[in-house]
C-alpha cells in the first residue's frame, strides 16, 4: 500500500469555511497491486481523476485546506461506503440487497476500471480487502470528519467541495440534442447535500470563468455527499465533476499543453468559492 493514503495541505492562515478534497486523484500504485492485475499501468489509471489535485492545489494559498488522496481509486475507492463490498471480487462476501455501484463493479474495492475492464483475474481474499479499508479508507475519512467538525465549530458552517473529473464520453452519452454540453457538473444529491445558496455560489464561480455548468445530471453526488452533506446542521457538500477534455489527454493520461492556463482559470474559481478576490497566482512549475 502507499506510504500514506492522503496528503493534507493546510493554509498558513485559515480564512474560509470551505474545504477542498480530491478522493480519486491518488496515483501511488503499490507494486504488489499492479502485479495482481492483468491490466497495464495506463489502463489501470483510466478510472483515476488524474491531476485534479493539481487543479486545486492553490487552495491553501487562498485560505482553504486541501485533502488529496494518494491511494489510487482502483486500489480502494474513498468515495464509497466501507461496507460496499463486491461478492464478485472478494471471497466470503454475501450478496446483499441490490446496490447499483456494486453491481457495476465499482464498490469500495473496485472490480473494474473505465470501460468495464476487469482489474483482477480472480477474487481477492476478504482479509486483503479489510486491510485496504483499515489502512486507507478509515484514515482518509477520519481526517475528513475532523476537518469538517473543526471548521463547523470555528465558522458555524462548513462547505466541502468534493473535486472530481468526468470522462468526456460520459458527457457525450448524456448530452441532450440541441443542448450545449456541460463542462462542469455540480452535484448536491438534488438539494439534500447542500443549500441552494451554496450551490448558487459555486455555480456562479464556474460561470464567471466562462465554463458551462449543469446540476445533478449526469452526476448527482456519491457516498461523500450522501454521508456528510447535512444542510440542516450547516454542513454542505458539493461534488464537482470537470470534463477531462478541458485539461488532459485521456488516452495518454497526460496533461494537455494548455494545462497551466486551465489551472490559472481554476485559481480564480477557487478564490471565488472561498469568498476572496479572483487570483493571479503564479503558476507552479509544470
């Protein structure tokens, strides 16, 4: 397993109730895991939200924490419940009530990557799945819960921006004839994970950057939004999905030449979400 399942970057001066998190951008692939899989390294990275952590890594400079996974999604999915175990890939797991995420091979220990490609030739022992959950899933969520609770105590509210990317083909598949395709999809589980005012504020930040925004379709929010979004308790979660075609070559899992410019655009979005001025931050070396 990776040396540490996540990296937490805290601002030198905290100035906002907003937290940014990227649970699917981890890219520390254990050699033992790669040896278990019949997929090559490029194929296994297809389910990764590659470089999303870099798109938001200016958040601490703007006063907000950034919690970024180091463990890869294909190894353990931090945006699933710890008990979403797939009997088709883990030995000794009983079949439970229908769960569409498990049925599609995307439980907490994924069975497939993008395109439905099988990660393993056979099943994993239950103790291995439990070890991954104990050493990776639980530490990430312990850190996330602590951040949420401390922020709510300090500011009276907390807004978690759960950062993801979406394959361009997913947008194409859900596009409505004659309608412009969204470049960013915001999910609040149809109002149950965040107040409308919070969603309006996040949408306005992306719109000000010239990006087309949709809400809750085709992505409304997964486990993190469901588990932590409690508007009645002043805890708001907004899931963000960004079209990968805006900044990366999906086939090569590599940044596009315009990655630096898009990251600069995102620094303004992050500043707006945090309630500050739009930023002209210097770019990190690419």
